[in-house]
C-alpha cells in the first residue's frame, strides 16, 4: 500500500544523546535551527511524536511563524499540520498541551488501548484509531495516507519511535542536527537503540546534504539498504525510482519496451545498473545489469533486482527470459513498478515465474506512471 514520505527529525549532542538526565529538557539547538524546524513543520502534512515524548517534554508541536501558517491557509491547507501520536497502552494525560493547541489530532493505539484512550481523551475531539493487537507501523502509515490524506510525515521522536521506523525500513530521510556539546551521562536517552537495522552492520546511509545552521550542523541522510521479503522499504522506493529514470535512457523502439534496472546488495551497495538496448538492439535491462556482475559474487544471493517493468517470462530474441536470468543468478527478491501489458507477449507473467521459484516479488504501483512514461507511444 502507498504510504507517506517519512522524515525523521532530531537534534543530538556530539556524543549521541537526545537529552540529559535533568528534570528540564536540554535545548540542543539554537534560534536558527528552531526556525529551520518550524519551516520543515510548515511543509509537512502531519507531525508525529510518541506518547513518551508527550509525557517527558509536554510539547505543543506548532508552526510558530504566522507567515508560514498564512501561507498554508492560502494554499488551501489547514493552518496547522495534523498532530499524531502513538501509544501501545492508551495511557495518556488529557491535560498535556499536545491536545489543547494547534489543529486536528489523531492517536494510534492497540485494540486494547483504544478503549482506555477514548475514555481519557473524551471530549477533546481526538480521533482514536486502533491499529491491531500490537501497534503496527504499516497499518499506521497506510491509514495516514489513505484516510487522513498525509503525503509528508515529520517524526520528531522520541528515540524509540525513530528506532522502530528505521529498523523497519520505513524512514525515507533522517534530518540530524548535531549540537556542539557533550552530555556524557550513561543514563541519558539516545537517538537510536540497539538491534538489527536494514543492511546489518555494513549498511550505510547516503549523505544527501550537510550545512551549518547557527552553531549546529544539519546532516540529511537517506537509506540505501533494500528491504527484505514482501515489504517495501524506503530504500526500495529510492532504487525503483532510479530504475524508472534509467528507462528514459533507452534508445526509442517501436517493437520493445524501454526498461531500467538496478541490482543492489543487501547492505545498500549498488552492484550494477542497465537499461534496454544498452549494448545491442535486443538487450533487456535486467540482462544488461546482471551481465556486469561476476556470477560468483556472493552478494547476489541476498541482492534485490529493481526493474521498472515486470521481468519478462518469454522472449524470442534470447534463449532465456529475464525472470530466468534473475533466478539463475541466485537473486530471490525483485521490486517492480508495472506489470507487462499484452502489447508484445500476451499473458506474460514474469512475476509468477519468479514467485513460483520462491522469489519475493514486490510491486509498487505508485511508480507505474514513471515506468510507463518512456513507453507512451506503445500503449493505447
């Protein structure tokens, strides 16, 4: 299911802490960075914090700039972004400032916590949404997208929420403000907790931007490690978008589709890329990419192939179709945007061939328009 673009936002000390152990909140950022955060909030459809952050910091989560609020209204948007929180227990203080400032609010909780939360927040106009027996982030994000119309979600903490979203591969971007101070207290809260993350210890995020903001340094990172199994990660979306861009490089043809493909290792390392007719007039994108990788490369077994079009199941120009080439290479995960139409091969089902052989196939139809763009002349 489609979901919002998820942006994690945090400020940390040089030694990686979100706060100290004192009774008052430690202000890590200065006026310039607070204004930057206000700008990011104004550009978001919703702002989310965990219930623990509401208890610890009692935040209001507002867009403070009157000019930015006016610009939102002029653009036909609510004055304030939707305010969102999550709580497994549903144990929330109705007097917290979160509930009494800004615009609409929604709480996602468990089936058991919903009754408790509805009683505690009765009369405050909060939309209480049960998200299963356990709090399921996939359900939360899909509901925000489908029901609340959220396309851009800003997550401001705390560390537990940031950790869960990053570990699940659901964070599209991390905006980290590094403050020039040291906390040095072992019991102070950290930004991320221990546990497995996408790509394992070798997985690296890609640095998208770095710049000074007052006396802090803003660093923007995007994930690169593919997801696992049938769930799409944020990095899956990044790599599939790249495959769709590569399709635009194909020499035009009236007898074959234009397709782009990328092969990515489990740790987020790009192994190869290719596009249709890259080397000769009948070469397919997956074929071109796989040909650039040593067949003995051990990373292929845990790699993901991204293809803007479903890998072919039958072809006349080569002995083996792309679905078979992928399986013979040892790859067992494929992410694609668009099922092959009957234009040239009626009843093509490359995804079925892959699934029958035990491969995981993830289809992201929200990228279908980008995949079809260079093929408009071949479609009805």
